[in-house]
């Protein structure tokens, strides 16, 4: 019989199987932030790879592998009804990747380490999200605090690496990231306990294609991919833009990312509660509208300090929490690992397509990074249109009662509460 944790807001913090996940992923997020914000900057200046195409490939390759592998791990997790073991596999993958990054001598070695590491690290994130939304009515709240925990880690990692990059260098910081990843691994093995869940009665095991056919799921994943293509087209080269093109310093990069994540720590729990109350679609509309406007203005800024302030705007907690929550609402408990893996795969589709598009345009069209912001704006506008179209789709979901496997009201039904409350 599945253990039930229904409706209690204190469970978002106090239940061991939930709080231990927040701790592990906060450690992991600290390690990630130390690494990712200077990835292309490190490759350019330490590994002497000056071509934008080489830089984009280094950023894109692991994201492509994660896109392919995440659904595989999700399917295995649903089949075995286990989440913790896949979290541990993912964290070990990160630790191994970071420790080998510290010793690479050229871009080919970097690509080899990135590719092998991504095969295993791709298991981590969707398993945490699937675990937290198992047997829980307050899915949005739990996911909101999950993003808040990650944001706390991103804040610490982004700020510390931004300050220390010019002092100790990236190779030392990679070792620190590896140690933090091992800490996440240890805390997962010791503290996290799987929450039992059962197959929904009368249902047969669905394939990934079947889950994609559920109303709203395909458009959600495409919207996520479009938004991430835009963000990664310029985000992969952010440090190069702020330092090399606008004349800032590496600390500006760390400050911009850390301020955004600090604000996210404060607001994301409340974002999750709003999603539970109002539904995720309106929150996604706000997020993608904000990205569209922000990106256009980011392409016009000429001062590195203003660029730093703009990049610090905390839009990502809205999109990240709402996309995971909507995927959870659409799918049942026994499909959750695959659903979260599909969303994660869509994010990483943007993670490899975006840098390649950005690298091509920076190398052959714009000859610089900053105009890539306009490409970001265009892709987020397309994502916005897709999410707006979901309003009609979610109405059909309500009529067909597709999202009743969790005894949850459809998202659009919760959106209607806005008019009732007002």
C-alpha cells in the first residue's frame, strides 16, 4: 500500500523523504553553478578554443546526451518503482565529470569527459522531481521549494566562483564542485528513502510516445524546448559577452547569476503555492512574456553593470516550477518519472540546439555574442504562443477527465479560482 502524504504544507519541509531531497539537490546545484557559468569562458581562455563553433559544441554535447538519456532513466525508474538509486547514479556522474574536468588539457579531452559524464548525470534531476510529486496534492508547492533549494545552491556556487575565478582558477573550482557532488551522493544514500507508489488500477504501462500524446504534453515539451533554445543561444556565451565584449569583469557574471538565484530562494516557495491555487498555465504565460521582453532589451544594453542587473531578473523560477507542475498534473504517479524526464529532455534539447544556433550566428552573422539576445526573444515568443494555445487544450483535458489518475483537478479548473476569488 502506498504511503500517503496528502495536503500537509509542513510536509514540504519536515518529512524526511522530502527535506533530504532538498538538501541533496542544493549541494548539487552549488556544484553545477560553480561549473556552468564559466564553461565556455574556461574553454576559450584555458583550452585555447577560440571558435564560437567549438565553444558551442562543448556546451551542446552534454545537453544532447542528457536529452537522449533522461527518458531512458525515467522509464527504468517507473518500471522498478525506485527513485533514490537513480539520484545516486546521477550525482556520481556529476562528481566524476567535475574531477576529470580539472585535468583536461584540450577541448577534445573536455568533450570526451562531458559526453561520458552526461550519460550518468542525466539521471539526477527528473528523479528528484518525480520523487517529490509522488502521493502529494501540493505538487506545485513541493516543486517550488525544490527550485528554491536549487536556487540556494546556485546562489552559493555562482557567487563564490564569480569571486574566486580570477584568484584560484577554474581547475581548482572543478575539484570543489566534485566534492560537493560527492556530498550530494552521500546525503542521498544516507537520508533519502523511496516513497512507495502503485500502478494506477486498470492501466497498462504507457510508452514515452503514449505520454507525449496526452493532451497538452507535446505542446508543453515543445514550448520548453523553444524557450531553452533561446536562453542557451546567448546564455552559453554570457561570460564572453559581459567580460570580453562589454568590458566587465568575471565577478559580474557571478553576481548576476547569484542575485537571480537569491531572489528565487525567497519567492519560489510562494510561486509553487500560487501554481497549486491558480494553475501553472498563467504562470507560464507570465514567464515566457517576461523572457520575450527581457531578451529584446538585453540585446540593446551597452553597459556591463546594466547587463549584470538585467540578467539577475528572477524569471526562471516561474518557468521551471510551472513546467514541472504542469507535467505532474497531466500524468499519473506511475508515469511521473517518464514525464519529468521528457520535460528535462526538452530543456536539454534547448541546451544543445541553442548553443549551436548561437555559435553559428555569432561566428558567421553577428560576429559577436550580444545580438543573440534577439534570437532568444524570438524563440520565447514562440514558446509563449504555444502556452497560450494550451488554454484550449486544458479545457479538453477537463472534459475528457484525463488528469484524474491523481485525484487532482485539471490545471484549468484551478485557473478558474482566480475569477471566483476576485
